[in-house]
């Protein structure tokens, strides 16, 4: 089922949580809403579910306008961050709940409900636990039950709010892989919210990067990482370094120093240069580039992070680059480099 | 299992907490607490039963089967049977509204629910006299329509509802606030209607807290004196509840009768206390109010 979010705005007590957001979710895709807390990603998810009503704008499920439909009528599967399992029901009863509460004309018979619950338990790899209560399960198992419960109603869309947020790192990685497998097996259109970029990039077909109630960029993992559309995306996804620069006649310079980077399509003026710390090549000190003095070095896993003051900029402006661990750079050494991948923003 | 060898190896120094007083002080404090409770609470309770049976078992039962006593017991049961369910419904509704919705005046509503705790019951009784009395605001109109409230069962029920009003709500509000709206949202996202959500999800989540509130509400409904005394009119056999009947018997120098009825109320209090303690022991985590009452 395609989901189309059209010019949706949401205010809480006059405070805007989402500004005029539009998003097309393709049928069968696994899409991540990624952003820091307060970016509006959970609000957007809850609006799609119908747990919140938009202040303005529309939400379409396929060609159907779902904006005025209630949560019950939208038929979405929602998985909550803290599972929200019904503590007084067994695992099987939890999974069967959505079928049990249907009106009598569409409600499957009891045996059928039980059979569905068993089938789903098998799918989420929890066979044999149907008579346990939620308090007798681990966090990861609870989240699997929550997913099975959401899938039991054969939802048009699966919505997951920080599905792995309350789990420890080991279980997170396991469940991530498992969710991808389930998605590939069932083909549900799935939207999940996360603040963990690694999770979003690894799991999703497309990533929606959000900040302060706006969508900053929508694209595949490669696109948002390699071609960030805004300074925020550059800074939020992966590591980034930034230097204030000036463009003059198509050349990027720092003060009076030429960097050897050409920006022929850019008008003259002040800019910020963004690049990944590992996308740099060291150059000869005499060539045009960014040169500076090492003020700190840190060994991080297989690489060496080096902090520099940059010639032509105040000493308080530091920039970080990443070099192979074996590089001999030490404090107060001189280094010159040029970013191999970079972008300018106003 | 403790390993005796290992125990012996432990240094024989008793654990002393920084906030622990000396042994003497502890003994004094505990003695004060026990003596105080004994003199002011346990002794009167024991006296109630002693007085009730002072002339033997027969006069005790003779009082209980008297027409007026039976009527008083019936009235008390009737009033509680109306007031407790109504306050139960009101308490759940108010807690639901306060815990699950955001609205203006929420703090005010919460304060208002506590009002009966801070107002003297006599005053709440007088308010009903002002409202429904023959000189009151609604009294003449009601009288002309043949509806009697004051000095009749409806007045007693109203006064009882007023004073027992906060018990269920105060018990449920913190509990429901703590539980949040996650379970309800999950239920409606699975297609459950509002009523199904309440019945299958909310109610099971709050049932022990609700029972606890009902228990306290019921005990107070049986025992309420002040408010009921003002609105009842003290008509023997008609508008006398058990506590009022105790007073009448006592004023008539019928000590055995008075204490016999009082012993019933005291017995109810003891049963309530036992049930309350059992609930707290078994379901303490699900009874938010257990930490306050």
C-alpha cells in the first residue's frame, strides 16, 4: 500500500512539531524516519497511524484519503517503543487481540485466531512461548511479540516507533537483521522511526532525514551519505568537518590562501566547506591546499584522528581529519591536505 | 542455603546504618509508638466489644434483631449499595479524563476532587440543607413536585456520595498516570473500539487499584456520621443509618445496644483493614495509593 503525506502540518498548543511536510512512501518499501529527538519523526509516524490528527494537510493510503479516518479504520500495525503488550494476556492472547475485537461478521472463529497466532509466533521465531505472560519474556522477545501482534490484523502499513530503542546493542543488531528478513518475506510497506543512523542506513531502502519539523532529505543510504542535501544532513549522518571559506571567481579560498578546490558554478561570497574527515588526501606543503598545525591526535579503532588549526583562520577554529593509524603526525607538526569529496553550503 | 563455615569467617560486626539511632533510643521510640496506638486505638476498639457483650450474648443479639436496628442496617447497606457504585463510575471517569487527556482546568479538577477531604462533613451536610431544605434554593420546587430529598433516603445518599467521592478517584489517578496511554493506543491501533479498549485493556490494568479504592470508599460510606446526621432528620426506623442509630441508643442510656451496633461497624473496619493489608501485600505495585494512605 502506498502512503502519501501531503503538506502536513502539526501543532501542539501552537508549537509547530511539523512544518508542511510531504512524503511519498512506495508500496512494499522499508523506509526509515531518521532524526534527533524533537525532529518530528515520531509525530509524523503517529499522524500516519491516525494516533494524532494533522493541523492541516492530508494523508492518503493508496488513492484513498485517510485523513478523516479513525485509527481503527486505518488498519495499520503499530509497534511501540516500549512494546505496550497487554500484561494480563498471554503471548497468544496478545497476538490474537486484534482479531478478537473485530465485529462479529468479520471476526474469525476462535480456532482460526489461535492458528493465526501460532503461525505468527513461528514467523517471529517464538514458537512454544504462546502461554507465557509478557513479564516472563526478555526485551527482545517482547518486541517480537509486539510485531507479531501488529501483523496479525493484516495491516496495510506497518509502523514502528523506535522499535529497538529499549534494547541492548547486541539484541538490537540481531533484531535489525531479523526485521529485514521478515520484511522481505512478508512485503509489508514498513515505516520505522529511529535516531540511530547506523540502524537507518543499514536497514532501510530509503532514509528520510528530519530536523526541527522539516524533512531535510529523502534518499537511499548511499545518497544521504554521499550527497547530503544540507549542512544538517552532512553533520548528522556520519562524521563531518567544516571550515568557513570564501569563493572568489570560481575558486575556494581561506583568507588569502587558495585551496586548489574549484567551484566554477558558485557565485562569489562566504561559504562553509563540508567534507568527511576520511575523504582527504595529504599533499605537498607547497601545493595549494588546506594547511595547518596539529594540535591533538587521537587513536580511534583502526584510524588516527587529527585535530588541526588552519592557516588563515583564528586558532579557535579546529578541523578534524582522519589518517591511517600508522601516520607519524604528532602535535605541532605541519600538515597540508585537500578534501577529495566536499560540498559548499551558504 | 547458607554455608556455616563461610558465615563463621565473616567478621562479627553488626551492620550499622548511618541513620540508625542507638539501641536505647530505638526502644524508646518504638515504645512510644506502641503505647500511643494501644491507648488511643486498640483499647477503645477492645472496649467496644467488651461493652457490647457486658451483659452476655443474649442482650447483644436482642439489640441486633430489634426492628429499628434492622432498619438502620438495611438503610446503611442500601446507601452504600448506591453510593459506592456511583463513586466507582465517577472515580474511573474522572481518573480517565485526568490521566489520559490534556485539558485546561485539569489541576483545578484534581483539587476539586479532594475537596470532601478538606471540608468538614457537617458543612457538606449543611450545603445540602441549603440546597434542598424547605427554605433552600431547590427545596420549594422539589416539594411542589412531590420529591423529598432532605430527611429522606435520597438526602442521605447524596451526603454519603459527597464525602466518599475522592476515594476511588484519588486511588486511580496516580495509577493511571503512571501507566500512561500506551496500552490504550495499542488496543485502538489493533481495531478495538473505545468500549472494548476500556473493558479488555484499561480495566484489567487498574482492577486491583479500583478494588482498593472501593474498599476504602465502602468503609467510609458505612461509617459516615457528620454529613448524614445533618441531612437525615434522625427518624427512627426510617432515616437512621447505623452510626446515627448508635448515637440514639447511647443517648437513651442503652449502652449495650449502642455498643452492639458499634461492634458491627468496628467489625467491618477490621475486615476492611485485613483486606486492605492483603491487597497491599499482594498487589502493592498496582496500588499507587498504598504509598500514601
